[in-house]
């Protein structure tokens, strides 16, 4: 057994053995073993059994990356992308991803595809992004498989059958986003007959995997008896899971449940709290509702001036309801000085927003 293999074996042992194993890995890396350099880079970056030191990790990744190790090139690219252990430099990150992708590194090809799709460093190029996603997906990368599904569903030349094939490949690997996407296709009957039972099945799998969109959609099905028996308590539980995952829609639905007493005891304070959290995430419906709460003192202390601020924010995000309520407040002098000109302006804004902002 060579020095590197012996070091790896010792790393799995007790503390004394891990210390000895690390010494052997360092010795092997110092002798130019690329696998040892890569492993040592990861140990330092992740703080595995030692104090985390991304700067030292970057040094060892670079040592192997300069000699052509694709895994090290990919990891060094990540460090540059996020500024971990090195000064953040997206162009430098892209260069290392490119080098790894040229060696058919699946993860590097996927990330490089993202750069092309989003126009990061490179000029936006969907065709190039798809080419990279496809190469990565064919090597089993579930993120690339999901991205291929998205491109085939929403791209310039949609192909739902192909989208479903890619989603299924990712879903089989446990990708909750892909599982949710399959549920959505069945839910809406896109490219196939609508099938609420199959939609619920896939949403349930994705929801258990932590996908907030699936949690919201499955909750809606329970709330409205779509493919499932009505169960407001289960709907609320799912909305709360989504809300705790940071979903503005989940937060809004939790607020609505508290407001109406659906699946949970009615509680105006809790409703206002969740409207506010959703509004902070720019959910327009929540913005309109938290403004109304402040305007009328529902679940919060009455504060018309605060309501005006939220109505303005909602109007700027395209809500005609917010524009209408703002016009009414200026007309009545509620939270602001009476201003008929501004009121007329906002009433006109309502019509503009109702016509799509034209």
C-alpha cells in the first residue's frame, strides 16, 4: 500500500490515526500526487478534522489544477466564484470551470452552462448552455438533467415529451425540483391529459424532499379537494413547511389560513405576521394585505402612514388594487394630507396597471 492509500485508510480511524493519516496525505501531496493534493484541498476547505483554512485548501487545489486535475480545477473554480479562500473573481472561476469542462467534468459543464444561460462572464447564449447541459446530463448530473427539462418545457422550441424524459431522469436521482415539475405537468395537463392523482403523487414525493413549490401546490390540492379529499389541516401543515423554507407563497397561504381560520384557529396577529414576512419577499398579494392590516388596525396597531408605504410598494410592483387603495387614501386624507391631484393620478394608474402597464 503506497503512502497516499495508507493515509486515506488512517483518516477513517481514531484521532491519533487521523493525525498520522493527514501527515501521510501531506507527504504524498508534497511529492506531487494529484489525488493527494485534491483530497488535502478538500480537507482544508471543509475543515475535516482540522481547523478550516480555505486559503490553504485553495493552494492545494491549484497545485493539482495547474497539472490538469479536473476535480481540482472545478473546486478551484467554485472558490473563485464565491470568494472562499481567494479573492472573488467570476472570470477566473469561469476559466477554471472551462478547463474542467474540456475534460468532460459533469459538474463543471453544468455550471459553465449556467454561466452561458444567465450571461455571467460570457455573452448570454442559450444554445451553448443547452449544449453544455446536455453533455453534463448524459454523464448523470441531475442538475443538468433538470435544466434540460426546463429548457425543453419553456424554451423557444418546446418539447414536453423530451422535457418529461429529462425530468424523470433527475427525479429518479431524488431531485425534488424535477419531481415537482412532473407533478405540475400532470396538474395542468401540459402535453398530456390532466391527472390530479398523478400530480398529487409527484407533489407528495417532492414535498417530502423539501421542495417548497410542491408543498404549496399539494397544500392547495388538499385545501380545494383536487384529486384528494379536502383536508385543511394537512394543507396548513404543508403551507407552513413551505413558509419555513422561505417561500413567499407559503407564507402568504399561512397568513390566509390564520385570517380565515382554515385548518388552524383564526388569529389576526399571526395572519399579519405572515403577511409581513411574505411582503418582505415582494409577494404582491401579501403587500396589499399587510397594507390593509395597517390601514385598519387588523392584527397590528393601526398605522395609515405605514399602510401608504406598503401600497406604494405594491403599486410599484404592478398591483392595481394597491394603486386603487392609495388613490382612496389620498382622496380621504387617510395617513396622508388630502391631495386630489395625487388621487386622480393613482386612479389613472389603476387603469394603466389593469391594462398591463401600457
